[in-house]
């Protein structure tokens, strides 16, 4: 992507967030389904918002070749919904980079900071397609919710994940990226997500996923079930298998 050129040189979910970012697999926590007071129009509207948010994540992830393991709109104590994708190469790099930074923070002069520099920017180019897919999928939930309801009530966890991914790819040794650079990337990726979701086939797919999730017996859809809901098309290709 040409707009990456200017950035090539270094320059736990909030409890009140209605929905969370794409999340890696983790041991199941206490969940509730169906939602309490689900006959209330207010609760039904909130559940529909969450379903659109998570469907946006799932459909855009699949559109860009990220395999989705599960979508859930079951209540947890700290979130209302989540999509569990595979770990992409770009996200694995970001997590490794962030871990190295955290361990090096207590020893500013340590050589343990050196591996962080090795992770970026050279190796970034090996994962640029994966990074491009990851950044789209992260922001797609809020975009889908806004397209349906003209506003988004969730996305705080998504923004944190976006910032982490960008800072580990483009930041300096401390992870700093100018706020204007983060804002520009977020603006461009949000616009690209909106264009992707505005495609009639993709938006029909989003609505089918929302309907299936809300009507599901357990509030959960598998990745295969999501793929089968795609209109007039075979299963989406998977470009990024689970990272090693």
C-alpha cells in the first residue's frame, strides 16, 4: 500500500465497553445466554448492536483471508461479544514485540531491547499482507455498527489493539508513534472497511451473521457456520493459517 511508505521509518477490555476487540483463544469464562431481560426492547437493541459489531469483525476478517474460529454474543462480566480469529503472523509479531518491550522497560540500557528493533521494520515487509488484513479486521466492528445504527458504542478494546499493532510495526524502541500518524492510519482503514462492508454481498453476509447469532441456540457461531452464510459464494479462502 502506497500510504504505508511514510510510516516505514520509525517515527484487559474495559468493563464498560459493549463489545470487545477480536480476541485470541482463552479458557472459557462464566457466560450468560440468553441475555437477562431479553424481552425488553432496550436489551434487544443492545444485543443487535453487539451482533452487528461482531459480525463486522468476522466478515471483514474472512474477506481478507483471516480464519475465524468463533463468534459469540454470550454475556461475560467484562464484555458483551467477541470474535476469536486465528493468530495472524502480524499479530504474533506485535505480541512478541510488546512482550520484549515490557521486559526491557526495567533495564533501559539492556541489550534486551535489541531484539525489538530486529522485529521491525525489516521483518514488517514479510507480513505486510497480514498486517493489512489485521488492521482492517480490528476496526471493522465499529464500522459495521455505525453503518447500521449511525453510531458505535463499543470499540475501546479495538482501538487499543489497533494502537498496539501499529506501534509495534512503526514505533520507535519505546513504541511511540505520533498521534497524527495513528489517526491517519485509523481514518484510512476505517474508510477502507466502510467500502468493503458497503459491497452488497458483504453487507448481506453481515446481516445473515447477525440474524443467525441472535437466533442461535447458544449465542455462538463457528467459523464454518459463518462461511456457509456467505451469499452466492463458496467458502472464503484462508490466507493466514494459525501462526506457529
